[in-house]
């Protein structure tokens, strides 16, 4: 049981409570059968520091990677230009296709280089995990470019099959041979992509590698660099294919006939292009899969959460393990947080040491364990019925009776005591209502899109087709929102310990990328229409414009506003920030869809105005040499304006999506203020390894290590830390308490756990308190 000094703490009395269990929110205070941990005076071994070394390569290795990537970029750019010129001279689509793929390789190399440089930057109060996720986003963005270019070239290959052209087989052969040589040089330049122990244990994290960890680290990869190596290997294979096609076209082993005087052997060129495109798509799937898994905060394949939880439960004195979360930042550096219930405060030091060792042995480089002591008068069976030991117990959901709150169903966030069957039915009803609304809007949008495509073709109106393309992007956003809501309602599991909330963010990002791609294509089409204007049927255009106004207005009414009205009242302790933070949280994908529909409504007004001018022609402004009225220029003008206005509202959603995927601290949380408030808690000596980020658009997570003076003050410290986090709108927090002996040297403590404002990310200067003092 906690000491009397803990229960009578002025910290708790200042909040009008008599016991930590009375504090609302999460942690051990929502369950009266558990109490806070009173860590004994013995020194403990903290979890490894989350400094730059524990999730990254060493400084020299990073410099070597940068040098290799710069060389690869220079060599690739030179050969890409050479292939473009050669492909044009040879009229070879296969060579130009290969050049386009090399361009995607260059973008991948550039992204990898940028990511390595960013990884060397010190984490900040906004990016408490640093910039590691840039590597993942860059790899995904690079693949999207490859897919876009592949789609364009596939279309060109189909056109080449329809309209066969003569290809210079000799020049094509020379370019293919040069391509083989350059790609072999690229492969040699990039080399193998392995880290040999340069991770957690090597860079300041010494002493944290226990057996298996080293083996796992040797197999770690830089995802962007790994993707680049795979692409170069694909280039080598395709260069062999281009060479084979060129030989067939040049020597023509036997007569296969001609088409309009062009030998049918020239079909080998577009055939090679199609085969190349298919192979490119297959080679990128692995990169996309790995990127999405990391962005979704999926458990790394090297970590078995069931086994981890079993080993933690088998640690002596451990009664229950809940709220277990395992994920990775970037393509290396596994992180774990968990709440561990122990039988008695006197065992906490031993439990924390053993739990940290278990995690290290399984390849986890950084841990934050919040220990919760079971009161002596609580029956073990009763406790285990509240915090179950089944395999689903990785995430602290309702079935686990978790002492801390669950990241629960979408749209509304509730604490465990609110998760009654009645409220769960209300939550399910809310989600069902949103899904029905989305289905209705999708059906309306699809029907109208098909009508606009037909009408645009009949009217020869690019503006109408552009609007239909934008509606297609809206449909994709609505579908993404629907899928995200269905996914986020699924229970977290051993692979996705944070659930599927990030699907909403990834889907919004994908929807924005589709919009940008479509808009760029239509922008170039509008430029061509300016050069060669066509007569537009103003009547059809006007009719569809008016229909668009009506349909978009109906869609807006069906979607309604997108606000969460804060059902997390259990997490507010009377402070305004938490309340307002909950009100500001909105479904990111649904919010993007609503903004796009609003943009469609505005653009429909523009289409109606342009159609009216083309239809009525208020006065004569002349015609082109083909007899097309200059009033028809308002069609591409409308398209250009439409394109610009479409992109403007997407920047906000794009920015929010990227920030969420980069693990940026939410705007409503001031990490400076959070760390200051935690330091101001009486008895707290140091706060380090502070990380704040969001999961989806509605859940704010915080982890931190808190060092304090006096072993019998832990109850009050943890209670106040939980209250501070909740007051700042943080929906889930995990605090690892590290006790300092009262007679320990203050200067030595502060040298190892500094109080500088930059110390939020557990960097090397913020190493855990007893990193150097531990016995």
C-alpha cells in the first residue's frame, strides 16, 4: 500500500482529491484495485535512451550512405539524359521508358539522401521522434511517381501497338548495353544495405544489447535505400530485355510481315515496355507494403507481441500486463510501451530491470514501462478478471479491463468507465450513421460523375470532364473515409497494437495525391485546348453546371459538419485546453471530403458562368481560323481556375496528413509547456525521453521518463503527471518513473539528464538518469 505521505500529498489535495484513485482519466487511477507505484530506494536500470543512436546508424555510417547516394544520383542523372536523347533519336519507347524508371530511381536516391540528412537533425519540441518517418514517406512518394510514370507509358505503349513506328534497332542496342554498364556501376556504388550493429547498442546505447538484439540489428535496412537497390536490380533485368528487343528489331531473324511498311519486329519495342511496366509494378509492391506497415504503426516482423507479453507476464512479481504497444519509427528502431501491474512496490526495481532486458533481447531498442502496484488487499483472481491474460490483451481495450483508457471506437473517445454496453451501442450507432451517409453520398457522386463524363464528351467540354475527374477524386476520398471508419472500429491486435487509426491519415494522403495527379493532367490538357480551341456546346455545359450545383449542395447537406463533440469528458480535469482539444478533433479523411465537395460547389458556379457566356455570346469577340468563337476560350480558362482552386484547399489536408505521419506533436499540445509543467511537479528532478504524437486525427499519445527525488513520493508524482497530461488534451499517457536517492549528487544527475529546453526527445544529452550511475 502507498505510504501515508503519498496519500496525503498536497499535490493531490490541491486538485480536491484524497486518493490517486479518485483522479479521473487514465493510468492506475481509474481502477481502485490498483494503486500507484512507490519505487524503492534501490537504483534502477532505466530503459535505453531514445537518442539518435538508438534508432539510427552511426555518424560515420550515415556519412558513407550520403556519399554513396550522391554518387548514384550523379551517375543516374547523366545516364537518364543520355537515354532520353538516345530514345528520341531511335524513336524507341522502351529506351524512354527505361529513362523514366531511372528518373524514379533518382527521386528515390534523392529522398533517401534527404532522409539521412534529416535523421541527423536533433529532434525538436514538434518532432519529438525526429524526422525518421521522412524516409518512409519519401519511399512511398517515390513509388507513387513510378506508378504514375508507368501508367502513362503503358498508355503510350498501347498507342504504339495501334500506330506502329519504325525503331532504330542499332542505336537501341547501344543504349541497352550502356544501360547495363551504368546499372552495374550503380549497384556497385550503392552496395549492400545492411547495418552491422550500428544501431542502439553502438551509439550511446551501450549496455542495452542482450543477445538477440544484435542479430536483429544486423538485418535492419534503410527502406528508401533498399528500394533503390531493388529498382537498380530491376533496371539490370530490364536492360537485358531492351537489349533482346533491340537485337530482334535490328537483325530481324526471319520475315514476320509488315504494317504500313514497318516491320512487325518493331512490336518488340512496346512489348518490352509493357513487360517492363509490369515488372516495375511488382518490384514496388514490397516497398509499398513495408512503407504502409510502418506508417500504420504495425508491429515489426522481428517482434512477436504474444511472445513479448508472455515473457513480461512471466517476469517474477508481475500480475498483469496491459496497454502493450510496439511499433517502429523509420525503417529501424523498435519501440515498446506497456503498463505492468506488479505485486508490491518493493519489487518494482527488479521488475523494471527484467522487463527492460526482455524487450532488449527481442530487438526493441527503446522502452517506456509504467509500473502499477497491486494493493495487498486485492485478490489476484479479481485483478486478473479485470486485466485478462488472453491473446487479445495487447492494447488495453474494454475486454482487458485496462486500468488506463482505451483508444476506442472512431469519432468518439471514451474512458473505460464510460465504455458501458449502452454507450458502446451509441458509438456503434454513430458509426453506422456516418457509414450510411457516406454510402448515400458515394452513390450520388458516382451517378453524377457518369452523367458528367457522358455530357462532357457530347458537349466536348474539358471543364465538365475536369469537374467529373474531381468528383472521382471526391469519391475516392469518400471511399477512403468509409474504409478508414470501418477499419478504425476493428479491435487492435497483435500486429496493430494501436489499431487501424492511421488508415484514415494514409487514405487522406492518397486521396490528395490522386487529386494532384488528376489536376496536373487536366492542367496540361487545358494548355493544349488554348493552343487548339474546340467548339463547346454551351447548352449541355450549362445544364450540367446547374445540375452540379444542385448535386453538390445535396452532398454537403448529407455529409453535414464534421465535428467530434468530445465524449471524453472523463479526461478533463477542469482545464479548458483538454475540452477544446477534443472539440477540434475531426476525422481527417471525412474533413477532406467535405472540403472537396465545398470546392465542387464553388466550381460549379464557375462552370455555369462559363457555359452561359459560351451559350449566349453577349457580343462578338471574333473567331479562330477554324471558325471557333473566342468565347470557347472560357472552357479552358474555367479548367485552369478550377485546377488552382482545387489545389488550394488540399494543402491544408496534405499538411495535416504529413504532420501526423511524421509523428509531429499535435498543435493543441505545447511540448515546452508540458515538459515545464512536469518539471514543476514537486520532487521531480528531471524529465527526459518525452514524446508526443497523434494516432489518427483524434488520439494524442504521450510517453516520458520522469526522474524524481525520494522513493516514497512516486504516488503523488505519477498522479500529478497523469493530471497534467490529461489537462493538456492528451488522451493516453505512459510515464516511467525513475527514483533518485535523496543523497545522490545533484550535479552528476543533471549532467546525465539535462534541463535544457531541447531535451524532449531523449537525445544523447538527455540520457536516462542512471545510465552512468547504475551499479
